[in-house]
């Protein structure tokens, strides 16, 4: 894996943050991290075997052959000032014990939602709400089209009005980029960013402005 740059090409220190990619079983977390990572993503996928029958609900994702058993990891640099480390969670309940470790110090989270199995992302939404970690809901359009609009999903998930819900295609880097930018915007707007002192928040805001031209 390439080593992490510590400063931008202009000599300005990079603002480095950790982001969690969460959501239910098979929602597209590994796909999302792999689509955007500029380094070869770390995946911990194992083949689904008959041993998981009765534990892993494959309804709606019958073609699924593998599942994440620890975490996904990737890295993406935006412009020359912002570096995000992406940590994908395992999707199954039996790996919940890892979530506190994975989420420690995170700036925010993306909760991937699959509208065919929307209830699967309730636990992720609950988890981040309870811990006051800012998050966005990214609705993964599995067949390239939205089965439901964002408003329907907001209502179904009972999202607070300020929590963004956006459509995405987890396979497309540009789409994933937009999701991550909406998360950074939300973090700055919400004032909830854990572990970010005023200096880091200012760097984050400057980084965002340099990316979005704001
Ligand atoms: N058509 C389509 N397929 C997708 C999309 N995102 C993921 N997939 C497919 O859906 C399946 C599940 O995706 P994963 O990325 O493994 O899902 P995951 O959330 O990491 O799954 P777990 O780690 O088992 O919880 C894979 O076969 C992907 O190729 C998408 O946006 N569109
Ligand atoms: Mg996975």
C-alpha cells in the first residue's frame, strides 16, 4: 500500500479524517470503498458457505457470494488538502462487537441503504444517532435507478430533517465522491464533529471550499 502523504503539494498540511462506511448486510459497503480508494483497498471478504445458512439473510441479494468479516479500508485524497480514510464495517449482527473500535475518532459516517432491504440499515442509523456522530444516508441504486425517492426513505427511516439523504451508485467513483462531500458539508453544518477542535474544523472548511469552489 502506498504510504500516506502528510502534506499537500503546496506544503499545506493535509486535513486527515476517518470516515465510517456502514449499512446493512450486502448494502454495497465493500463496493463503495473499492470504487473510490486510490490505493488497493484492504478487504476482508470470505466466501459465504452453507455454514451461514440460517444466520445470513440473503433475501434480495441471492447472488451474493462473499461477505466482509472484519473491515474494509481505503483512502481518498480530495484536491490537495483533504485526505479521508474510509473504514467499512462488517454488515452482519454477529460482528457488532467491532463497531466501537472501528468508529473511534471518526469524523462522520455514511449509512448505505438498500431500498430492497431498508430495515437492515436501522441499526446503523440508531448507532450513529445515539453517539451523536454526524452521518448521511446514501441510497444505493442497485439497478441503476432509484426504487424510491429520497423523501420516502427519509420518512421510512424517521430521519431528523437535517440529516442528508442522497441517491448514489456505490460502483461509481464520481457518485461516491458526491456522497463524501455531502457528509463533509453536513459535518461542518451540524457542529457535531467529534474530535475536531477549531483548528481542524477550519482546515476542513478550507479543504471543502477548495474542492467545491465555494
Ligand atoms: N447493481 C449494483 N450492484 C451493486 C451495487 N453496489 C453493490 N453491488 C453488488 O451487490 C453485492 C453486495 O455488495 P457488497 O459491496 O459486497 O456489499 P457489503 O455491504 O460490503 O456486504 P457485507 O460486507 O456482506 O455486508 C455485490 O455483488 C456488488 O457487486 C450497485 O450500486 N449496483
Ligand atoms: Mg462488505
